[in-house]
C-alpha cells in the first residue's frame, strides 16, 4: 500500500463512527503500534475503576471526553451497571448530560481497559463531574476562561527560571540574584570575565544552552504571532510589567538578550552554551558559586553552527514581533540574525560535543542543515529578500516528509514559517501544506486509537515524552492553520487533556495546576527551598520506557505510559525543561483563543 492509499484509508477511518474505529488494525501498519483492540469479554462484567479527564475543564465549544478505566469481575454482580454515564451538576447533583460509553478496549500504551465518555454536546458553563459504574470523576469546569489560569501559570514559570536577577513569584517562591561570576572558558577561544546578561535556566539545572533556548524562544514567539488575542493582555507580574512592551514579549526578551550576548560581534558566530564545568548540588541558584562559563567547541572557530543558526532564526522572528513596540530592538535583532546566518552559511558543519572536563548538557547535533534552512526561512519571512528564499528552497528534499519538531529537528519550523509567509512562491507552498496535512492525519488517527486520547506511538514514550506530545499538538495546530480541520484541533487538545489529567495516573503533569498535580520534579529550587509544594507551572518530562537514571531503571517493566514515578531523583522521568514548557504555553494559548 503506497502512502497516498494509506492516507485515503486513514481519512475514511477517521470519518467512521468511533465504535468502528476502536478495532481498526491500520494503525499498526502506519506506526508499528498494536491497534486499540476491542475486548471480546462480556461488557457487563466490567465496572469503573477510575474516571479521568482534564482537571482544568473544557471550553463550551470544544470536544469534551473523559476516560473511564474499567476492571473485570469474576462474575457479574446482580446489579451490574450498564455501560452508560452521566454528567452531573456539582452543586445540585442534577443530571445535565448522559450517554453510552464507547466500546471498552485494551490500550496498549497503558495496559488499561478504557472506554470513552463523550459529552461534547454539554456547553452550559458550570462545574460538573462524570459518573459511571459507581465511580465519579473529579469536579471540572466548563467555561470560556478555563485555560486562562494555566496559560498564566505556565508562562510565569519562565520568570521562575530567570538567571542573573532576583526572582519573586510570590507565595515564598523566590531566589536572590544568581550566577554573577561569569567568564570565558578556554574552549571559547577567549579569556577573561564577563557580566551575566540573563537568560533562563534550562531545566532542573542552572545551565543555559543556546540550542535549547532556540526552539523554546521560537515556539513562544510563534504563539505570539498565531494567537495574539490570548497573549497581548496576559499579565505576568514581572519586573517589566506596565512597560511599553507586553508582558509576554518582555519575558521572552529576558532570554533573548542572553542569546544575543552569546554572539561574537567580530564575526557573527554564536557560542554553544554558558554553564559551569559540572552540575552543582541541589542548592538554590544564588548558592551556586561555580563559575558560569561561556563554553565553545575547543577549536577554531570555537562557535557552533547549530547555536548560530538557531540565533539567526529566533532573532529574525523577534524582529517581526518586537517592531510595533520597540523598533530599535527589532533592528538589533535583525542585524544579529543576518550576521549569524552569514556565519552559518560559511561554517555549515561545525558541530559540538562537550570538550574534555565539561559534563553539563551537550545538545550536540550532528546535522545542522535543518537549522540553517530554518534560519533562511525565518529571514525570508521577515525581509522578503530572495537570497534567503533561494537558500531555503535549495535544501528542500525531493520526497518531503514532516515529523514532530524537536531541538535537534527543526526543518518543520522552516517549512511552516515559509508557508505562513505572504511572500513565498505559490509553487513551493502546496507540497509543504500537503506534507503537513499528511503528518497531522497520522496523529489524528493515533488520538482515536489511544485509550487516553494522546498522539504518542509506543516508541515515543521516551525522555521528554510530554514535550513530544506538546510538539505533536503544535504540528496539528499548524496543519489546521494551513488547511482548516476540526479533527486536528480536537487531537491537539486531546494532548492537553492528557497532560492535565486524562492519563493512566490521573495526575496533572504540571506543578500546582489542577486538582492532582505531581509534586516532586527534578528541579533544584523545588528540592532546596523547603516549601511543601514545588515551584508552579512546570511540565514534567513524563513517561519514559527507556529509563536513564537509577530510579527509572529500577522500576518494574510495565506498558510504556506507566513507566513514570513522581520522584525528584528521577531526572529521566520527572525533570522539567523550557523546551517542554514552551509547546505547552503554545497549546494553552491556542486553547484559550477563538482562532481554533
């Protein structure tokens, strides 16, 4: 079966009733994942074990589903419940919606038997809970504003990650100015001290990395461009609030200024990262007295292609976003982008690996052509200059296929920004749109085949799987933007529901968000501040069947979605990172927007 035949079959399958889809085997052919198989057991032997859903709730016009996790009994009780559900008003107990559960099915990702309760027809604002098989879900809200608190909390988490200044989120979550002792490392080709110019701590550690800042900052800037109604008036209560630049952009500028400071003004190249030589202990940021070094490749030209091209792309986007508010800053960004692009074109294969004696995060990328193509596309979208369009088009593959973006795989960003440009060639755009729609169609199918509605294949439950789910949603929302498709929006939002409670643990994977948020991120301030709850608004990396730390490796083998534990020590399962929070902010901005 060729790809177009497969996609036609998938499209027909998506249009089929849910009960038909539950037993489909086509998904196995596409993804290598077992299908979501209908159970042969008598359904009247099944009772509800738990009911899970998005703990923030749903907007009135969006699809609304809960996952009802079922269990068997050796013999059906005399009063065995039918496979039905009700949605009850939390205040009065009155029934507001009822229906039949979807066909129970075994979910290979979790090993659970799951049936879906679809109550999308309920649109009245209020607080409710779902009841099925003698069990009740947690209460949830329906309302136009249900995602506003989550959007603010997850974006404020970036303020909590600021380096080089005092931070105060309120509620006891604060730290003093940190990492003032900066210097050039011998690997940078420079010597001497330098002042700290900001940036965000990358993850649970206090390092700053241009490559991971690249995709994180770009994702946030794209959210600004695509969903301005959600973000223009977002109040973050940061030091720059009430200034001429909206809070959302002001927070981004804190990190962007650091990225710009990593550019060598003599030639336009960009050093790879600024970290200590090794990770510090689990202490507060201001207690870390290790020197924060600008670290290079260790050999001429000392800067890396990936970092340089990433800065070129991000600074080109920033030039568009900041121009209405600060034209001089927009000009500075565009100048930096042009210089960085020229360096990357002249040095296309300068890769990075940690030099001897450096053990902090590597973010090494062996192929930088996608970063260069992305930078070319962003500069073309910003300037319209043919030089950048020619460079973008020269790297287009003959057989185009689009996958989920990540810090090391940025070609999708190149394709999408070119499609969004009003200056692009009408001959190039259709193929890029078609490839994006094909990629989205596969993910729509995965959402219908997963018991909890997410878009991950079995092999994608790996380090940072929640970030992958977020980037799948970014792909789906871009596909919808390029060719409107309500199913793509529903699949994107299903990943949000999964991250906020509709999963096999019934946990919100965002600190201090929802009724049952996880408690023990691999995050130094959360472990060192002696407060009862972790710092707010941070997304856990999530299930990882591959392990990678002592705690994860000691877990008994289970289906991949269940390979997670809420443990500070489990960095391969429970670390936080800016490149995982960024697509979550993007997704919440979309969910809070009237543009989807």
